[in-house]
């Protein structure tokens, strides 16, 4: 047999042997091992409600704005309704002698004075919001009040109505659970008002405008960014109404100038015409508008706006279009600089409210309304669009009579009658309800 034939015979024999053994190697004396997948430890759970009982509280900042305050109340109501428990509610204020916060069981909303809240908000980027579960707290927050409201909505959708976490008698969630969301761009006033969510107005920093002798009733107001111009009314025993205009510096409140007595009849609202540098006052004396010099505070002229369909009680000016908007005769009258009516928008009817002053910007017209005294109601602001009219109503959580709105370069203000006047900065926020 040739060497080549012998090699082929050996190979065939080996193949037959492998076939008979089924392809399984023969056992050896080597130690055999098997890999068993490791079991991951169960996650640590934060038990908010157990057997229908809880010691948790919903906590907001002690000086939180109206949107966060209402959102905290709404969160508590939803949690209690879903779990059947009685979760408490409170603020982040703690006495100096209180025990360390580490053991507190809380669901914090917004920018609270708590270490875990600071940790969470500190890790958020621009325009971000969400929630995180810590060892004894749940933190729900955004980098603004509107974004905190969106964080509450996301918590509702992801947790409250998720039966994996919350059911009747029980609410538990793994420690470390976190959801972070980001809005598309800054949450501007325009974006807030155009959102599909409930919107409310809230007030911030305040300026006090004291009375001046017999002139004690706050009426219309305007601003040029440097000064506030407030009309104060005096009504004598015969019913004669006269006014003064008080000019107060925005930055230096001690810089104050008071006009002589002016025949403004009621001075219900003031608009600042930045194009011609003049104050235009809706006098409530029929269709008469008074023009006042903002430097001398002297009455320059009185104009009869004959095209108005009724008494002018509110007025605002928009420099970008060089137009006035004047509330009179049940409509918002859009006029040129000579007060000739160009177009009109119907005023939205609100039962038991009284219209006061007015404000506007490139996108919206704002008409504040106060309760008429027959019922106890918070104030509201009716919002209109220039092209389509009434758009939405915004709740303002106060019963103090609001007199006028004004804005300058992105800052918005509301003027109240408080025995003299009080001006507050005004904000619009999405609210969780």
C-alpha cells in the first residue's frame, strides 16, 4: 500500500469514530464548571404609602408663587385620591431648633430649601425639568415655575397613574428613579400663554405709591421704563373729581414728583406714547382723552375722540405699530395716533367683573378685571390677540382691586388701588391643576 493510501485510510477511520460518538468529546478527568447568572439584588424602595397609611407631606417653598402653591395642592389631591391615604401638605420653613432634615419624608415641589432639592435642581440644564426619587424624598422641579408645573404633569403621567407604583392603599417606587425632560427653547411669556395648559398670573416685587394729600384713590398707571406714572383721584363732597399724576422712579423710589391738580375727571387709565413722548389719559369723561407732558406733568390738551362708540375707560399704546387700543362701547378700538378708529375687537363678557385699565404688546392685548363687589372672586385678566380677538382668561390670585397693566422691555406690571397705589411686577406661569 502506498503511503498516500495509508494516510487516507487513517483519516477515514477517524471520521467514522467521530460520527459514532455523535460529535461529543470523550469525558476527561478535568474538573467541570458551569456558569450560573448572578441574581441582581432587589431595588431599594421608597414606600410613600403602605397599607393605606403615610407620614409623607407635599412641601413647597414658604414664599412660592401662586402657580407652585396651586400645583402643590393639586398634587396632594391626586395622590390622596389614587392611594386613599392622607398625605399632608406644608412649606419648607423649619424652626432653627428643628431636627436635621435627613429623616423627613417629603415630596418637594419646586425650589425648596432642602439639600436633595438643591442637588436635583443643580443638576438640571437650561430649560430642563423632571423628578427624582431619593432615599426619603421625591423631588419634583424645573428651573422655573412653569417648568415645575410641567414636571408635575410628567410625574402624574409616569408615576401617579402607573399601577406599578401607585394603587389604592399603596405607593412605592424604586430609589433612584429619575426622569429628566427638556423644552424646545426658553419658556417665554408668549410660549406660556400659547400653551394648551392652564395659565395663571402671579405678582412679584412691589413698589408703593403713597397718597398725596386729599388724592388717595389709585387709578390708571403707565411706565416709560424709567418712571411709573400713577393717577391718584380726589372726589370732593360735591362729587367733583380731580386728579394728580405722581411720577416715581423705578430704580430710586425716593425720586418722586407730583403734578398740580388736573381736570382728568377720573383718570381711569394712562398710556405712554413712546413715539411722541406723551402720556394719554382715558378720563372717563365721555370720549375725552387728556394729553400730559411726562417731564412737567402739565396738561397739554384734551382731545375728543369722536369715533369711539362710547366712554373710553382703558387705553394702551403699541410703538411697533404706532397704534392705540382703547376700550369703549363694548369693544377694543384700534386707533391711529390721532385716535381715529381703524378696527375693533369685541370685548369678551365676564359676569360679575369690572374692566379697569389695559396693556398690550406685539402679540397680545391684556384687559384686567376685578370682582364687582357683589360676590367674592379673585381677579382675572382677559387676553386677546390682535387679529382674532379674545384668546383666553388668566386667573390672578388676589381680590385687591386692580387698576391697570403696563410693560416695558419685557417687564410686566400691575397697578392696584390700595389707598394710594401699589405696583407689582407680573408673571405668567403654567399651573398644574
